[in-house]
């Protein structure tokens, strides 16, 4: 069985194409978040939905997570710094997901009111 060995920070001929693809993903995440924010701002006050803001936060937190991943994969000088960057990225996405689920439960879109939020917050 072969072991996959990846050296960090990523170097070599595939560094540039990989980082370009990741920046495209980040741009798309922030763009989708901006679309939901514009949708919220352009709607009349009666038709505004907090769900659009929660989708904005979800996409922006996912994009922020990928920025921390890029920092950890391409620019972290040591393993310890890489682990800190990855932890910050995970925390960013978890915070955005918690906010998203909280707003959806407050509007009773998915589940019983605040059931998942309480379970998620305690774990």
C-alpha cells in the first residue's frame, strides 16, 4: 500500500495551477454571498428575508475558510503554524454554519425551533 506524502508548504510545478483554482473558488464563494446580500438590499422591506443574510454569512465563511487553507498549505513555515491556520479556518466555517442554522431554525425552515442549534453548540 502506497502512502500519500505531501510536503507542506506546497512547492513544485503544480503550485501555481492549484493556487489559482483555489482563488477562483474563494472568488465564487464571496460572489455568491454578495448576490444574496444584494438580493436582501434590493427587496422591499416587507419582502426582506433574514435567510438571505444567513446565506451571505454561510458563503463568506466558506470563502474565509479557504483563505486560511491557502495560508496553511502554501505559506505556513512550520507544522505548528499550519495547524493554527487550519484551526482558524475550521472555526470560521463552524461559526458561519452555526449562524446559518440558527437563522433557519428561528424561521422554522428546517427543524423544530432551536433543536439543532442547541445540539451543535453543546458538541
